[in-house]
């Protein structure tokens, strides 16, 4: 029996055939491809916009290369950046290939469409001193959950985890004895990340305050590691709001998010002499090209290498 369309799709605006195909595709992404839930949801939104924008798509077999090109031009006209447009095209391409495999389309109309060129933007990072100010921003005189918040900030910087990965941690994912955390990343790929003793100490203080005994919490492998004020598991959005709160408290300028601390982790590791492959593994990047962008961030290190090895340095 077919599943009902998700609420994020406007059932009144889209053809029933397209709605059903998109839901089957999203199920395929999750069950067969192991795609992260957030990525699958993003693809669903892109396909909903594609279907709604192109009135000519009253059936799947009406999709033509020109239909896809018109959609991408509309995205550009709406002010979407090249990265977002490239992701939208990736969603349409994967969807078309899925429809060919399922016999819903005879040929793939997206094969000849070229993605827009993306500018390689360097990630925003903070200095060591600024990171220290941010990590110390939670204050027991002003914040009821300051121990939890200190632990969250420390873990983000000490491990380079994504906010979604941190929110998904269970108590059993922490090994205090070995000083490591088991992280479940994109595509349900598991990695083991070492944690600095200072971050583990802050986490232990939070768990001790919450339960009276950190070891008791760690023994319950299914218990969420981080709880909100209402006692429910924290969400990715909660962690984003928490970081922004302390960024304002620390009077740090610019757009700083949990991902900024991930950038800081990678940049500071490389600046300290860490191997690029090691940083790739710690971050959970599938492609080392994604990690290589951090080699361009630390200008002082690049200058030092140039001065040391170039004959006219």
C-alpha cells in the first residue's frame, strides 16, 4: 500500500503521480543508499519545488531536459547560490535515474544538464583566544544549564562533530576510560573520535550533576547524552540556538555556528601539524578534497612553509 505524502510536500499543488514517485524515491535514499535524514529531506524539498515550479510536468514522462533547465534558471533568478542550485540538480538527477530503474521513465532527461560552477569559499574560523572565550561563556550565575552548555561547546570544538551528530549521541557512545566517542555520521557511517581530557572532564561534570554518578548514565547505552530543559533529547536546532546565544554573550562578531567550531577543529589540527588524512577521518569526510580546503585557511602556516622551503622565501 503506498505511503501518504509527507506534510512538507503540498499535495494540492503537485500531481499525484509525482507525489507518489517522490515518496518512493525518498524511501529508497534512506533504506538503500543510507543517505542522512537531513539530506533526504533537503532532496525532498528540492523535488517539491521542481514539481511545483514546472507546470508542464503533469506526468513523469513529460519531464524534458528543457524542463530541468528552466527550473535551474528559476532557482538562479530567485537568488539561490550555486551550491544550492547544484544540490537541487543533484536531487533531480538522482530522482530521474531512480525513475528509470523503476520503469517510470524510459530515459534519463537530466543526463546532459551541467551543474553551475561553485566558488570555493573558505570556511570561517576563530582564533585560539576567541574559541577559549566562547568555551568559557556559560556562567553558573546566569545559566541554569551552564554545565551542559559548557560540555556541548567543548565537545563541538574538541571533536569537530556536526550538530546533528552531537544531538544523536547516546550515553553509551562515550568511553571515558579510552577517551573516545563513537560518532554516527552521514550515511550511517561510524567513526571513532578521540576527545581531549578537558572536554571529557566537562562532560563528566554535566553527567554527574544530572544523575549524581557519571558512570550510571554511561551504563545505560540507549539514554540520550544531552537533554533539553524539558528533559527531552536535544535536537540539532537546539544546539544551533545554544551556540548563537553564547556567541552573543562573548561578543564575537560574524556568523558563528556549530559548524564554525567544526571548521576551527580542522584548521587548528592542521596548523598544529596534523596529517590531512587523519583530519579527514576525524571529520568523517568521504572525499579528501572536502578536507583540503582547510589547508588554505591558515595563512600564517602557509607563509612559514613557503619561507622554509622556497629558495627565495
